[in-house]
């Protein structure tokens, strides 16, 4: 089963309630929530209070992607606010095992994120500690960028590595440039959670979700 995760970054901030309802009705599996600190990446987005507000209006799990320099400062705040999944970047998390176990101890699904140029070996080292590995298919910071094709062999390699070493329960999430026309290739390469911002929020959210579901075929 492929999980579709609309990235709220591309939604209209002042009408996000309507966008979330459209995501629910369109069959989204979770809501991807991008936290940017103006330091790890140039833009600044939103903090934990907004997660709290989303959780009051929706039952969909919230997938918090922390693009911040000091994720250890943020993990607990987002967990308390109601985040269901929390992922931290390899490039910003020097004590990865400790941080991932902290997320799990807070009762959340723990994810480890790799930028497109970060060696896969970073994920291998924490395969037994993370619930999912998020492979970026763009350099983080902005919605609407083009999918980096080298994601595909990289994802296949990670999926194979996980499956052959007893980590078949560790899922791969892909984030960046996923649209209706390339979602199938990402899923076939081994990604089971597909984040899509501009691919879902330009035009009809319901139609786009339905088309993406049909495109992935599962
Ligand atoms: C990029 C963010 C993504 C972004 C994806 O840094 O992590 O979640 O919103 O947007 P699209 O799907 O438009 O590339
Ligand atoms: Zn993201």
C-alpha cells in the first residue's frame, strides 16, 4: 500500500482548513508538515502551535519534517503539539541514535532524512533505529522544484539493502518534485510514502489525489 502525503507547504495558508478537508475527502493518508528554521534552509515556515491547530481539525496523522539545525530542541515541542511522525536530517543530527530513540520514546514514528547528495551509508547505520528513511528528491527548502532523477537508483539501492538485511519493515518516504507523472516510478523504486506539494495543490486537490492514486496503481 502506498501512502500519499500532501505537503501543506504548497497550500494556501489562509485557507488551510479547506485544503485539509479536501485532502481527507480525496483519500490522503497523512499530512506532510515542513518546518524550516531560516538556518538549515533559508525559508522560515511554522512551529508547533500550527500542528496543534491542525490536530483540532483533522484526524489525519501529521508528518513533521524538521529542516532545522538543532532538531533536538524541537522534537519534544512537536511531539507535545500532536505530531504523529517526526523526521530529522542526517546533516543536522550528530547524535542520530539518541535523537531517533527520543522520538520513539515520545510515542512517535521516527524518520531519518537524507539530502540528495548525502551517502546512503548514513541510513544504513540507523536502519534498526528508524521507522522510516526519508530520501529527499530535491535539495530541501522550497516547494515546486524539479525531481532529481538520481533518486531512483538510490531508492532502489536502499530498498534492496534494507530488505536483504532484515529491515523490510523500514519504509522509504520520498519528498520533492513528485507529481502524477513520476509517482509510479518512485513507488516502483521502493518508496511507499509519497510526499507531494505542488503536484497536489495546483488545481483540484481531490482530482490530483485520485489521479496520483491511479498512477501508482496501489
Ligand atoms: C521541500 C519540502 C517539501 C516540499 C515538496 O524542502 O521538504 O516537502 O513541500 O514540494 P513539491 O512536491 O512541490 O516539490
Ligand atoms: Zn518535506
